[in-house]
């Protein structure tokens, strides 16, 4: 059992963790969650001994082997396969000793231990882990220096999993993984025999792996049974109880203050008033439930353009002349499209995104784009490339040269940089704040299409939910690359599979794609059939199949439009509620409305939402019947 007893960790004179305690059950799979900057990584460093707590203690059984995914990627001339095998230090030492040992008794002990740790199946286990993380046979034998940082971080993860420590500590292990590798990791961790402590902002990963959630908030640790959805439900109930208790306490305090004010001056009631004053002074205030007002995404709406925004006709794209990465691309993008690009890392998703963002020109075929179209292109590397010097206000002023100070402030405010946050030094911003700043910069011209390549890597779960709402309220097209299944499922209404040197529509849901990855389904192409043609047998009538496809597509589009309307109305309702109950963080559109106007608008939106949800359910039933 891992036990944390009243630890306090101070950094820079500030309490990051304050008298926090929690007991992790043996062999539990625990998700460690909290807002960006809450101190999750600090806690893990304290557990592994990299940081000494200022107070308290961390206890675990003697000889417990800890495994932690280091932030530094391995490098050198060794291969991934060799690096993973070398991670089991005991096995390496025992094998070396078995070659040189001359003492028969000791040699017997060495071989017994090698059998106990399953040393002779190590090659197969190492290869299986590397294959699961995306390394084919050729990649397993290539030197580490030939891989990018992301792939070398996969080697670090593979090495840690192979070493099989008693307590496995993982800090955002899926950041460098595609969806396929994330699914493999998920299944691996579900069967892990030791104790697991997992820092992750991926809702699906936490729901499918964790059996407990530890929440780090305001320096304290709270253990919840179940996965993330269960934690969120329990926490919301606790917050509701806290808010109710605070309201009751404030009402009681108001009554005491009123009594004291009315009765202090009269001799007959002075003692009672004095007693109530002491009671009021001893009352321990219940903390208010405070939401972070800086948790904000609000994309500016573009001017309307006629569809289509982009058309690809047998286009090819790549980096070296005569060597296209993707070819035979046929794709149409309309202003209201929400498209998720699926496929393994290295198959060309980013290449297609760069083509759509006009960062690459087609090598062959045709690409037609509306002349007035603006594209906002976001990549995870932009977050890391934001210069530490300067402030968000200075960066945005340079990017929006010629715009008024009010317009510049408004754009920053859309993404939570108002007041002092706009003039904070960029070097002091968290990864999530940098991601919001990068999104503010790429959307400053109100683009007609957003191309987002892994936008969630630096965002916590609350920020990801806010981003989903903002994307659903955005009135332009969205092209999304993300290994976050929850985000892709809620945002995208069209899926495109990038595979085998081209890109084709995938007719199905994210769940269908997961079934395909896990071998429970076959990839569907534009025709709606499997990639493998049927051999023999009578051919179905082509006209009947074409008509069925058109009917299905029409129903699918109707459902997508209905779902999109529900999401937009939900987002608008959330913005109205924020304006009513948290005016300081209200969107500009609602901040200027009176409470009466907000109440009337909320009533209309709630009615429209009810009708939209009914239409969405009917569309879903029609689609299910057609399928």
C-alpha cells in the first residue's frame, strides 16, 4: 500500500501541497486528476524521492520497486529493442553473472531467479510491447537517434512497462501516442498486476483504466472510488452540498448580525447579543465554490462564405518531388463541416492538415479554395514555440498590428486573458495557458476554418470540455486531429481515415473506428463496403445500393445537423447561465444584457433546445432503422 501522511511541499515559498493525506489500496489503478498547475507532477516527484516533503511522510512496503516515466527521451545508437531489454536491470545483471559464475550453488540460484522473473521470454515481451506502441520490426532495429522526440518517448514508455515495477507512475503517457497506441496502452494497463498511479487528462482513458480517482485541489488530496465519470458525479454532489451548507451558514450569520445590531444597545438583551457576537466570531466560514473565470474559449465567428470552402480533386501532396505522402485525394469541405482525421501516426494526417491550411501545395491534381477564406492552423508545437519574453498583450498587439487596443483586449478576453493575466510574463504561464494563448493568436482574424492538430495535449479535463463547447458554438469549419476520443466524438460529424497513402471517408462513429482498430470491424470506404471485395456470389443491384447509400447519407447528415444544433444551443445556454451567475466571466455578447433580457433569452433557448433534442432523437431513430 502507498500511504501519504500529511505531506506539505513548498516551492518558491508557496505551498503547492498542504498537509495532504491519502491511502492508495494495494494493486489499485488510480487516476490522479486536478487542474493544470495544481501540483500533480510535484506529488509524483515527491513519491519517487526526487523532492523531499517539507512536512509529513510517504510510506510504502520495503523493497517496493517504483517505475516513473522520465520526461527525457532516450537517445544514442542503441535500438528500441535493445533499450527496452536493458530496462530490466536485474535480468541483465543475472544473465551476465550466469556467463561468468563458477560457483555451482550460486549459479543454481541465478538460474532459479532467471526462471522466477520469466527472463527467457523477455525478447517476446519486449517485442510485443513495442509492437503495441507502433514499432514494426524494422523500427525496432533502427538506432534511437533516427527517431523523432515523440517516438523516443514511446521507447521510454515501453522500457518502463517492460521493467514491470511494483508501483507504476505515469504522467500523461498518451501525449505522444496516436489513438491506436492509446487503445493498446489502455488494455495493457487494465491488466497491470501492480499498483498504478496515472496522471491523465483523457476522460476515456481514466474511465476505462482507473478504479479510483485521487483529486488534487487547493493542495489537498481526496480519494473517490470508480472512474472519472463517477468521480465527477460524486464531486458535483459534494460541491452542491458545500454550496447549500455555505448558503445556510450565511443565512444564519445574517440572522446573528441582525440580532446583534438590534439588541446590543438595550441593557435587557445586551448579554444575549454579546453571546451571539461570540458565536458569530467562532463560526468557521465554509469556502465558496469557486470556478476558474480564466477557463475560457470563445472563437470569433467568421463572415459567411459560399460553400464549398475547399475542394480536392485527385490531389497529391508530399515533401520531396516525385514522392507523395498522400495521393488520389478527393475531399469537399463546407463552412459547417466538422471533420476528424483518423489514422496511425506517420500515415499522413498532419500532411493533409498542412495541405488544407495552405502550408503545402498539391504536387498533382487540383485544390480549389475560396479566395477570401482565412484558415487558423494550430499545432501542439506552437505552444512550445511561444517566446518566453513579453506578455500576452504584447504578443497580440504585434500580431494584430493596426487594430485598436479594445479589439486586441477583446480577442485576449475571449481566451481568458483579461486584467492582470493579459500583462503576465509568458514565461510564467502554464502549459494550458500557453495553449489558450496560441489559440487566441491563430484565431485573431476570425478564420473561416480551424485546423487543429492535437489541441488538447496541454489542457486539463475542464479546459478540454470548455474547448469542446467553444468548437460546437463556432460557426466555421473544423478539421480536427486528436487522440482524445471524447473530443472527437463530441465535435466531429464526419470522419476521414488517412491510411494506405490516401484519405477516404469512414462511414461510422468513433466507436466503429475503435472496433476496426481492435479487429472487430472492417474499414469502410466511400462506397460503404469493406476494403476487401466479395469473391464470387451474385452481385447486388448497383442502382439499389446507390439509392440506399444516398438515403443513408441524407439521414446521417440530418442527424449530424440536429446534433450540431443541440450542441450549439447547449453552449449558448451555458453562456447565458454564466452571464447570469458569473457576470465577470460572461462572453461579450451576453455581458451587455440586463438580467431580464438574459432570463427571457434563456427561456427561448431552453424551449428551442427541447425541440432540437426531440428532432435529434427522431433523426437517430430514422438512421438506426435505415442501417
